[in-house]
């Protein structure tokens, strides 16, 4: 077991309420339950010695391994090859029936020998609450029970288990099994409340039935997609990944399955991404609708509407004596706005990348762009047949009335930097979008609104951006007023309709970004050296922005360049088609994994580029 495998050297399985990250060596080294944002049971990615893991692997010193997904599913297959034989480990999590929230989650791990003989070893070493809570272990034949305050984990196997020496926080469960060609075995880990009924024994036929159920679930779901474009494998994998990262009971997607994975190895840019960002979720609506996933798109717009209709009065969750904004930039998957940030100072961090943060202090930042993304999502939601009800429209109108009074102020910007507020151009663009889409909704559905005021404010924002956000030195829009720094967030400008994709002012901005932020088809968010962000160190290229560039190039008619950049990005995907947040200077993946925004923007780029190529050919 490698101490810290590359971030990209993993696959993802989940049950639509939480997820496990599994290395190509067969090690579960990240798993939180019962929800994405719960304390971790296994966190070896953040501390090899203390974090906890669940390993199943061949006991052979010279074997090799290969990991893949069973086609069009979230069933992960890890194949082990050695001189003695070939074995496979299949991992999956059965989706919770009906999508209702539950405290019981099951990770199933099935073994089979394809050729020769394979001796598999098992070690289950949970460390509850990020290794802060002790646990007890009871082993009875093929059933091991771990108990910790508030949580129990039951490990069942089709072969005997035994107690083994553990770390300082408790004992671990061990097991070995010899399999010959054609033989199968398995184990299942059930995480539940301590007072929950223990699960019954498992057997191979039952596991095979569960495997078939999981395969059917995923293949039937992906079969409903409308996508008939040029890159079905990558688009389908991106769609499945977005589904895996969505909390089914509320329809809220998390930004990533993990926390604390670094944007720079050894640096301090290590954040908790297991929450729902208004921005990320809102931009997913159009992508989901383009793929035909109306139910998922509608579920998020319903979740978003619920946030808008909550009372905005009172102090913000981070205190500070200021009033809460109508929208917070992120929430827990159930809509809870409270995400206090703390440091797990007993964890060394991925390859020494500390501090390891839980929670996210950026929750209390002012990011005015989220109003534009929220209204963009609600406007796009019309494609799913949704229309604003009276109560929700009243809340939307109140938000826009407030925005019409408060848009002209510095904010913290889209990237959640901690270097102080600025008049960020992208934030103003999205304020324009909020009012523009609000005007469209009010007109289309004949809803009461102060149309004159909204229209006057929208036009004033446009004029201000083109006056104060324009950099003569760059020949395009700048990151913030009064500066010449560029920002890749502005690649969204033509998609949201602020400027035409062939407008000379937009093409100048695109050319400036191409010249200053693009490196071998990969795109940096901005230059921290030219625009200090309050953090030490640097970061890699941002994969979201690389795909947004493809979208912008395709809209501008630069199709050859767009297609080359798009297909080149595929070469940076990992072995199972997944992307983290960033790509480092030597092509390694960095940041939390897998990143929903990256897969979302892949879908956006694919559909835009497909449409543009089709129009050119016909």
C-alpha cells in the first residue's frame, strides 16, 4: 500500500448520499458517512498513519493492477495480475431505495479469481470522526463490529475475520482468502447508527444479485440521456460522476467528494469541498437539461428556490454583526448554512500539505456573482417545464429589488480568494445576468415586478462594466476595475449573453486570455503574482477554465482550436475518465477529487462544440 498514491490514481463509488474514493491498489482511503459532509471513517489520503483505510488486495509481491469502470455504470473494477493468477475486485454502493435520506450505507466489495490462484488479504482499519473518536471491535466468525460514539460499522464477509493489532485508536479487522479460477468471495461494510439493527450474513449469490441490480440501475439511467454527440464515453462518465456527487434526498450536488487535497502539494490551499455551491449547482442545470436529465435539473432548482424563500434577516452564520445576504455562496446538502471552518491539526495532510481544513470559512464571503448564476439556473429551468409559483416569485423579486440597490460594491470574487474585496468584473457581469433573467421571467410568466427599475439598473451595470472594467493595455475585460490582470471566469461571458461570442470587445478579451492565461491548451484562473489572493504558494491550471475556453472558442467559431483543446484535455483525465480540480506543472491532477465543476464544464463544452460542428457541416 503506497503511502500517498497520486490524487488521480483513484475511482469513485457512491449511493447518491455519500461516496468512497478507492485507489487502483484496492484501498478505500476516503469515505465519510452518512453524508458527503459527515466526518470521515477512512481518511488515509490525508494521513496515512492516522486516517484509516479499508484494503483488499492480493498478497503477492510482484503483481500489477489495472482499474476501470464496468461500462456505463458506477461499478468500479480493480484487476490484479500476478504470475500466480488474475483476480478482480468489484466495488459499488447500492443506491438508497426511493432516494430518501438514510443513516445506513453499504459499501460492497466482491472478489473473483479469473485465472490461476489468488490469495487476497483484507484489512479494515476505520478511524471514526477523522481519527478523533475511539472505537471498540468485536469479531464473531465472519462478522466484525466496530462501535464508536454515534456510529457503528459492521463488516460482513464470506470468509473468516479476526482481530489484528491496530493503531492507538483501536483494533482492526483482518482476513485472508485463497481463490482458484472461477471462485468468488466478498465483503460488505455497513455504516449505521449504533442502535441500528445489525445486517445479516452475506453470500456470493446474494452479492451477485446486488451487483446485477447496481449495473441495471446505472445503465438504465444513462440510457435516458439525449446526448448523441461525438464523445459519448467521456460525456457519459462525466454525467455519472455528477450523479454520484449529488445528494439525492434534496437534489443538491457537492463540489467534490473529498476535503483537504492540495492545489499545490505541500502548500496551504487545502479546502473542504463537500458542500453545495450556488454557482456550481446553478450552472449544472443547463448541462443536465441538454443531456435530458430533467428530474435532476428540477430537483436542484427546487432546492435553490427553497434557499431563496428562506428569510434573509438576521446575522450571517459567521457572525461579524452584518446582515445575512439573501443567498449564501454555499450550503450543506440539506440547506444548512452553517459551515464553521476548523483545522485537523493531528493530520499531516496529503504528502505534508497542511493545514487540513474541515468546514469552509468562505461561506461568509460576499460574492455577488451568485445572484446571476441563481437566476440563470431558474431561467434555464423553464426547459424542464418549471415556472415560478407565487411565493417563490415574491422571494425572487425581493432579491432582485435588493440587488438593484446593492450591486455596486466590492466583493470577494468568484474564486474565494482571501486577499480583500475588489470591484470584480465577473461579479458585475453576473449582476447584469440576474436582472436580465429576472426581466425575462417576469415578462414570460406575467409576474409583478418593478420592470423599469430592473431594466434601468441592468443597463447601468452594462455601461459601467464596459467603461471601468475595460483594460486598454490588454484590449479586453480585466479581472477587476482599475487593473490589467486577466481572469478566466470571464470565459462565461458569451454563454450568459452579456456579449455576443463574435463581438469585437469579446474577441479582444478572448485573445488576451489566450495570450496570458493559456499554457499548452490548459488555462490558469488568474495570475496570483500579479493579483495577490492572500494565500501563499501557487496553483495549477484550472480544469473548469480549460473547458470554459473550449466553450468560448466554439461560440466564437474557432472550431479547430476548440476541438484540439477539448480532445487534448481528455489526455489529462485519469485512468477511469475522472478529473480533479487542477492540473499541475508536470500533468498531475491536484485538488479535491473528483471535481463536479470540471465534469460539468466538460459536458457544457461537449454540447456547445457538437452543435457548432454540426452547424458547420450542414
